[in-house]
C-alpha cells in the first residue's frame, strides 16, 4: 500500500501507478444520489462479498455492518492519502459519466414493492394478527429510481492495475437495481497511464474534485468542489466511523 | 430532466384569468382578524405564501408565525428571510421543542433495532410537537384567530373537515344572504365564497384558510400573476423529476410519503443534507 501524502512517494514504494477504469454500460446506471459510484467502494464490496462467501461456506457467521462498531479496512490494491491527524482515504475517484446523450441525462423509472405474505410466514414463527401495509416497515412502495443515461462511466485512481482489473472483471452490473437490469456492464477497461498521482487519486478528468476529500488534501490548491458536508471518507462509506466533514465532489449526479 | 425548452410555465400561469374574488377574500380576512385577532401560520410553502400575500393586503402588520421544525430545507429558511425583508413582515419564529429530528431519534423507529412498542403509540404525537404545541404558543401570544393555507384538494381528511365546517357555517350564518342551492346540491359557489374555509376548533380557536377551495393551478396562477417569488425548493424538486404531490417544503423528513420515494428526491437533490439526516436516522436508507 503506497502513500500519496507527498506526490513523490508513489512510484518509489511499489508498482502502484496512475490508471483509468472505464465501464462500458448497456443502458446507463441507477444511482442513489449525490455523486457517482466510488471505485474504492466497488472494489471493497467485491472483496467483502468474496470473503463473506468463503466464511459462510466454512460455517462461520458474519456480523451485519450495523452491529459492527470497529470496521476493518479491506486490503485494496490502491494507494492512500493520509492527513497529519491520521485520517486517510484510498486514492481513487467516484464515477464520472461519459457518452451522455444531450438533453436526456437522466431517466426516472419506478419500481413497486409489496410484502410477500407467504415468504414472510416462512421466515418467522410468530405473526401479528394484522400487518399494516400502508405504514411502518412493511408498507407497500411505489418508488422512483433515477438512472443516469450514459454509455460509460470512468474512474481515475492510483494502484496496482492488474489487481484492480482482476477484482473488477467478474462484476457484471453496478449501481442500484442491478437485479432489474440496471447498470449492466458490457466491458471493463483498466488502463495504466502517465500523470500526477495526486490528481489521479482525487480529481475527475475534467479537473474538479472527484471524490469526498479531506480539507487537507486540497490545502491551498484551487480545485472546483461541491462545498463542505458530512459524508463517508472510505469504505464502508455508510458506517458511522467513516463519517467526517469533507469537501464534496464537484459534480453532483442528482 | 435535460435542458428546458418550450414555453415558460410561469408566464403561462400568470395569464390565467383570476378565478377568485380577491376583494371579497381580503374583506373576509379583515373581518376574521377583527373578530378573533390572531396570526398567519406560515410554512414557506406555496399555499401559505398566497395566504400571506392576501393577509398582508388586509393588515400589513399581522404577526406571521413560522413553526420551525428544525428539519427545514436551507432554501426555505433563506426564502423566508428574503420575503420578510421584501414585505417587511412581522415574522416570529416559533421553534418546535423537541425538534423534528430529536423527536424522530427518540422515537426509536429509525434505528436498525426493533422499534419499542411505546414508539408506535407515540408516533401520532409528532403532529403535536410540530404543529399543535407551536400553534398553542402562537395563540397565547396573538389571540384565538389563525390564518393558514390548507386546501380541500390536498387530502380526503382536509376535504371532509372543510366541507363539514362549511355546512355548519351555512346553517348558523347564512340567512338568505347567498343564493340557495339547487335541489340535491349541498351549497352554492356564493355560499362557498362567503362562508367557506373557517374551522372552529374545540379549544375555541378559529382557523380560516382563504384558499381552502383553490386548486394547485389557482395557487401557482396567483403567485405568477402577482409576481410573488416561489420557494426555490419547488423548482428544484420539479427539475429533479419529483411528482407534484411530493413537491413539499417542510419538514424534510416525517412519516408521510416514505413509500412513494420522498427520501429519494432528498438524496438526489441535497446529498450532504441527506447524509446528515442519515447519521441520525440510519433506517432512512430503506426508503431510497
């Protein structure tokens, strides 16, 4: 794991180098909101899914994230960027959409959900006399899903290109509602490139801030960003221990 | 949804012929204030903005009470500040205690743990925290009268409440002053205009909504034709693609419309605000 805190350490420590990742998409990507999908989150999720499958196959139970106070970091093949106070993040950006059809950047679709009474009865030994479906946890839903209409999404990062490629190749779909056909990936392209490691670890190709970043990351640099807010610094992004006041990416996909 | 092309809807709305007798409405507002004193309950939403615009024509110094839930869109707070300067309003902010977020956190239904039984029973009192209790304080300060911006079209419950109030008002106050309805009709347009919109509560307070029978188009038409600025939250939600019934300004989270994607629009339009709410209410993720 190389450290990006100073721009000169990256190539001196190991084989990490700047790279770009492009996912060619069949029909856009459904995102939850805010900015694009984080590459480090995608890699961590893939590694965690593999590890969890191995543990479960060996008969070992895993604890759900909400019940885990201290979360271990996955060993991602990415460099890191560390602040003097010890906080750090992986050197990789969030997805930047490309090949967007002008005038049709977003599509709004709807999905519906109703409680499956038969499944519910099979998963519990006790049932309340009535289960409200107009309120509470089991309420019926008619929910929008917002799809960014684009032919590809691109990330930048610094790390071990071959390992990143190996992790991503099995990923068939990204984003939300994958089981309904959203975010289907046609091909992955992971290419090493020349460039400033700091920029590849923080910025979109357009020059704006490409990931939530510590204020120390930008220091006195004039980089367009989306202001300040409390959000996740590194995977698992939603865990309370990962929440910090950070500078937000320049481009919102909302 | 892409680039804006075509006709300007605001301009078109302003061209709508005025469907209401504003002079009569303003006279009724003045009479309501004379009889009951009181205040305007103002949320920053489109309906209460129309009411505020009408009331200030009847009495420019009327107290304008904003019940701050603590979970307001930043744009709403800025908008109310700008409108206060523009119209020189007698604005009074009445904060909810506890705030909406404190209430929801204490409720227990928004964590990943099973909700305590008492939380379900307490859920109905969020209305009390955000509306009833601040309104009680406002009535203490300003009298029994209230001017608010509810409309019959908003929900079945409001329609029933307002129609029952109209029937009561006609029975007790309409002694030949208005045209009588034809057979099998409950009331006439004249009776609605002259007697509708006033709700008398058991605590003796009297709330009057001058826009009680207006449609959403009437509301937007009035705002456009009188050049009244609209809370920018509406435009942002509309541009995001939120359906009209989810274009609401306050509070940003409660138990309503969660199953219709209300939180999805919050997440897409205000990602940092969403993250802050999520840190306090972890289960909000389930509605994205």
